[in-house]
C-alpha cells in the first residue's frame, strides 16, 4: 500500500477523454494538464472529477463532422489518431464520411463505437479492405459473419474463419472453401475447444 502513491504519480498518463497523453513524474501530487479538446477546465479542476464523469457517461467526446473525423484520422498527432478510432459520432456523421470520403470507409469500420447500422452498410462495400475491417471487429454479429463468409474475397472469408464469434455452422461451411487459406483457418478454429 505504501507504494501506491508513488505509482500513481510515476506512471504514464493515458487519459481517454481527450486530455494530454504523455508520461511524466509529478512530484506535487497534482498533475498539470494540457487541454486540447472541449472539457471545461473550471468544471474539471481535478483529473478525478473528469474521469468520474467520463466513466459514468455524463461526459463523452464526440466527433461532430466528417471533416473532423478525416482531420483526426490523417493527423500525425498520436492523440488525435487515437480519438479517430475511439470517439463516437452520430450515424449521420459516419454516413457522411462514407459518402464524401471513400478512402476513409475502412477507418469508419475500425472505429470502436461504430453502430450496427453503419456496419451493415459497410458489409456490402465494394472495397475488400473495408469488408475485412468489418470482419475484424468484435462488435460484429453472427448474421454479419454469415454474410461475410460468402464474400468473393478470400482474405475476408479467412478473417471470418479466424473470428472468435464465428458460429460453428459458418466454420463448417468455410472448412470446405475453395481457398486453402480459408479452409486451414476454419479447420484450426474447429479444432480449438470452445
């Protein structure tokens, strides 16, 4: 227990709510913040108040436009790049990105908060890289995996075979696939105990 205060002061600070991401050893028990997004500094005088509100769902950063998402995704700043894959947005924003910025569709699928409605649209995307990314997400349901199991691209089918949520009937189907890569992946998954 005596080590806890030291560890709290000396560990890297990773604040998922949009504050600065950097390591520092702070000898006065309060950390200095570099504000680069929207939190109100008067409301969040301490790191703990901000973290509590974020965890309780009272405060969350949101990507507000297609342009903001593209700027975050193409940024060389690791904090902004992280926000692009973890912050939520309304479905209208995601559909706007898909329509106006085709090169970003894959990254919409990679975002950890993308809704099922957006994923349903991306399942039928003409780009196999986008469909592959959909098959990689943990949020995908069995119906989507069934659809992707019949994908014309073997890398997408192989990704489905590797997916931890792939239903047994889908794996049984994929073990008879024309591609040896897909067959091997399905057989390996079927051989693993559930």
